[in-house]
C-alpha cells in the first residue's frame, strides 16, 4: 500500500471544513494509506479598500482545540501552519512542494470571499505539481462510486501518459474505498468514436463500466456522474502548453463547475 502526504487547506472564516472532514474520513477508513499531513490554516489578505472584503477573522483557543481534536484522537502525524498571504495559490503550492506532499486537499468554497475565485482555484490546479482534490458537499462518506474521465482520441504521448495516470489513480482509489469504478470518454464527432474495447483493456474494467457519449466533454462527464451517482470524479490536466493548454483548461474548469462532488485533478 503506497503512502501519501497531504496538504489540507482550512479557511478559518468558514464554519465547516470539508477538506479536513474528508481527510479524517480517509484516515478512519484506511489509515495505512496516510503517512502524515500538513494543515494549512488561513486565507488571502483582502484589499482593505474593498468594502465587501473581510477585514478580520476572530477565532478562540477553544475553536483551534476543537478543530484539532479529531486528529489528536486518531493519533495521526501532522503539522500545523497559519498563513495570511497576498497570493493564495502560490502559498499553497509552495508549501506542498516544501513538505513533499503528494496531494493538496481544499474545499470547493475555499477563498470564496475573493473576486475571481474560479480563476484563482483553476490556477492552483494547473500550477500544482501534485494531485489536487477539491472537496464538495455533494460527496458523503463512504465513497461508493468513482468515475474517471479520459480522452483516448488524443494520440500524443503526453495525453496517453495522462490517460494512464488517470486510470491508475481511479483503480487505486476504487480499491482503496471499495467503490464501483467507471470510466467515461466523450467525443464530439462520429469519426472520433472511442474504442470501448481499447478502454476496457487499458482500465481492466468490463465493457458495461465503460461509458461513451457524444457532446461537449463537460456535459458528458457531468451527465455520466449524475447518472451513475458518482461520489468522486477524476480529471486530467492537459499536458499541452500555450494557447492549446488555455483552451483545454476551460474544459476542465467547466466540468468542475457542473458537478457537486469531489474532484481529483491529476497533473
């Protein structure tokens, strides 16, 4: 069983901390997967000239004790850091690199007080050098169904390698959680019709767990997730650079906007 190190982002301005809740769920279900994790508590410093921006967040010592109590009860190894930053994305990715984390976990509403939240969150996902899990309230433990989205029509080595990583991570997570595992592949033209048998060979899944549909990728993936009742969707971040990467990023971002369950973004 591989060990992973997590960076978990907690916004003290929130009353509920979904990313931390999911981390606790993971430890309680199969703690042998977790080596340790770093708890990053804080948010981006607001522009004081903005009347709608929060000026201060007051939390008591009891709040902090209550936040950490479940972790102490579990006896897991973790470190804690408070941060107030002018660059939310960079602070998180820098800390993940510094602590050698394999996975960043944050809740879907992280830094929601900032303007341009979608751009900031997408920038974090795109710039991270590790997996990023965006935890949403639509997922309730235990995780019972996992959907991985691939693009087998792309023939370049970068995309083929990304497909392999997506399928590998999906298989691992399905085995870890004891969940159903499905794969979806969207296509926009009949000549791009995905080869179900090929995807079955790649994933090791039976044909009935391979799903194909024509339409925009974000629509197909979201519809498949809803139909299957997926609790977690695994997406790949395009390995391309420049304008083509920017175009691809919009597709992935749209998927994340359309679904309300946990998203695992694979770089």
